[in-house]
C-alpha cells in the first residue's frame, strides 16, 4: 500500500502536478463559500470560459498559457465592471455578454490557429503537465488570493449577508464585489491548470455547496471547503495517474461524491432533529394534559 502511494511521487513532474492541484484547491476553496453565499456561480462559469481567447493567443505566440489566461480574465472583469457601471445594464446581463463574446472569440481563434487536440489539456485539465514556471506563478497568485480574502474578510462577510448595513457603516459593496471578481479571475486561471476550462466551475462551487450542508458559519464552511477540495484533488490525482483518465473529471467526480455524502448526512441530521422535536412535543403534551384539567365548583371537569 505504501509503495502504491509513493510510486507517483518518484517523478518530479508528478510532484509538481500534485502541488499545483493542491494550490488550485486551496485558492478555489478560499473563495467557494463566498461564491455560493453571494450567488456568483454564473460569474465563475463566465470567467472560466472568457479566458479561452487569452489561452489561444498565448499558445499561438509561444508564451506561457498562464499569463494569456490571466490577461483575458482581467479584461473580462474590467468589461463586466465597465458595462454594468451606473446601473445602465444589469450585472448578470453584462456577464452574459462578456461570457458569450469572449468564449465565441476563443472558439474562433481556436479554429483558425490550432487544433482542438493541441489545447485539449486546457479544456479538460492535465494535472501532470504543469511546468516549473507555471507552478511559481500559481504560488504567487494563490498567495494574492488568500491575502486578499484575509485582509478584507470582515468587509466581504458584511457585504455578503447585509449590503444595506455595509453601506450604512461606510463600506462600498460594489467596490468589494469588484475586488472579489478580480480574485475570482485569478483563481479561475489557477484552476484551469488542473480541471480545465470546462470543469472549473465545479471546483469553485461544489466545495462551498458541500460545506454549507455541514455548517452555517462562514469560517467553518471555508475550513470544510478546503478539506473537500484538497481531499478530492489528492484522490483525483491518483486516479489520473493510475487509471490514465483526465485529472479534471476525476477531481470533480470526487467532489460530487463528497457533496452527495454531505447532503445525505445533512438530511439524516434534519430527520433526526425533527423526530426528537416530535417526541419532545408529544412527551410535553402528555405531561401537561393532567394539569390542565380542573374541577368546576359543581364537581364537573372543565
């Protein structure tokens, strides 16, 4: 068993892949709770697809795909903020426009410059193909994401649950949301290295959704999200190595299993609490019923 676990780690490219996967899991788990609670799943999906033209251009120019994706993500966030500024266009509409336009541009460039097979690892993930330069960039990006959340944690918490109170105490929900979008863009770029463009949404949403089944406190949800993400990454990593399957699909399927387990556990707990409440109510009714019966002055019971 020990040999089975250690065998993949004898190769340097495999170790880099595992580190990259854990970095992506950490970054996505850090934001997953806010993505779920703020209803930003559509934003994550849009950013995941909007980075495609940047990837294609970077591939055609022979530069790092990571920086191409990062540039496209920043442009997408800037476009969303520009089009929705002033309330002239709803944010979800602006996101839809950017999502469709950027993704269509990526498909257009992909069909003109390279074959789909050339960038299949970007679309579906390849955890074993991460290079040293990509790994260094991922470390920097993940550090920025974690630092950004740590510095603005209280502000993000207030604006997530009570925007009106946030405005009353002098915070700007729009500015914080814009900052969160930038962090989300950075995280999306990191995640495509492991799960690819197609499945990056699951890594951003599923950990937070599963953790929300276990706890309602945002701090605990973030901890459980990290546990789910890192656990799924390790399991998916070994599945990819030994079964020769796409790393992204293996990681996401494992996360989905974790979500189902959390959902069933939450359902059983709710059923147990409901049963105990019914028993307590019935017991209280039986105990209190003799006390409510009083004898009337004429000897009757009322």
